[in-house]
């Protein structure tokens, strides 16, 4: 296989509304991003089939402005992927998934959304300025400082389940959750939910809770995280919130509770 190399000032500039681009490098090839910060590829749909050399590098990720993306470096010797999306365009994982086999996919910028059946199949690292979430499936995920994990749909109401492997949040990582009361009843209500098949380490990460207040009522609950085990705490407004603590979001007061396998938010009332 051969590398596909983007040079400074060079780009495959298609039409964001209609162009479909496929990059094939062969089994030992890879895609090398340019050393500048300009976009390498513009397309409606981008497919990248690489080999052991992977896609991009830590300092030079493949920079895109696309609506949908499929990647495959799952080979006899799997290749790491370093991906950066234009932050002004939400990216949806396409049919065919993002797949680096046993290697790692690192997001270096932009928003990456999964949907049911369009998933991220390899270990994921969400770096500063990057976001990942949706309602599909991702594997084990680490959220670094400035990175964002966003369970729930891309569009309103931004609710739904993001299925994951083990989750590791860090102290400057961000968890962004939307709570959308379905009605005015008390009890469980829909929200963005992380449903982990493994352990969840909250890491004293930042919780950003947004909500639709029209139906919000005292006593409504939002189970935002489940896992085989849940350890650690979250921060709100820069302050750690421990089990049973209250915090304000917008003009409403909430309580947080941690169990051995979940994190639950309870609406208490307007402030």
C-alpha cells in the first residue's frame, strides 16, 4: 500500500451538500494530514480505507468538513486514527462505522455523533475541543481535558441512550447531558444516558446539565449514567458535588445521587 499525503495548502475540496469521496491506501498504507490547520477534505460523505499506517497523527490529524464519515484501518496490523472535524458542522458516523480494530481512534476536534447501527468500534480518546456522543455505540472511551462526552440525539430533544464500554472521565473533561421531561408527572424522565457495559470512572469531570423547563417538576428524576460500577464524583460550576448535594442549573435546583452502578439527578424546584 501507499500513503495518501496532504500538503500544506492542499485539499480535496468537494461540495458539502453532495460530493462523495473515498480514499483507499492499501493494507500497509495510511493517510497523512497536512502540517497546517487548514481542512484537508470537504465532502458530504467521506470514506477512508487505510492500513497499518493509520489515519493522521497526533500533531497532524486528518482535518475534515464532512456530514458523514466511515473509516476502516482494521487490518492484520491495525492503524491508529487521528480525526478532526470542522467545529461548525456536526458529523454523523456513516454506515460502515469508525473502525481501527485493536488500535485507537483519537478525536482532535469537532462533533462526532453515532446513531443506532452507525458506531465507533474501537477504543476512543476524546481530546480537547472534540466531542462524541449520540445514540449508537462506542467502545471504551477516555475523555481528556477539554473533551466532551454527549449522550443523546444530535437534534432536539437531545435524549437517548449512548451505549459504551468502560468510561474514563478526567478532571477537566466534560459530560454534557440534556434532560427533557416528557410530561409533568414525577419519577423517571428521559434524558441523555450513558449506558456502560463496564466500569465508569467519573474522575471529578465537569457536568453540564441543560433542560427543557416547560414540563420540569419537583420529584422528576434523570438517570444519566449506568455501569457495572460507578466511582468518583462530578463537578458543577467548578465545585465537586458529592452524594446528596444540590446544585443549580439555569434557574432550577437539582440534587445528585451516586449509587454503586448509577448517577441520578432529581429536580427539586425553581430558584
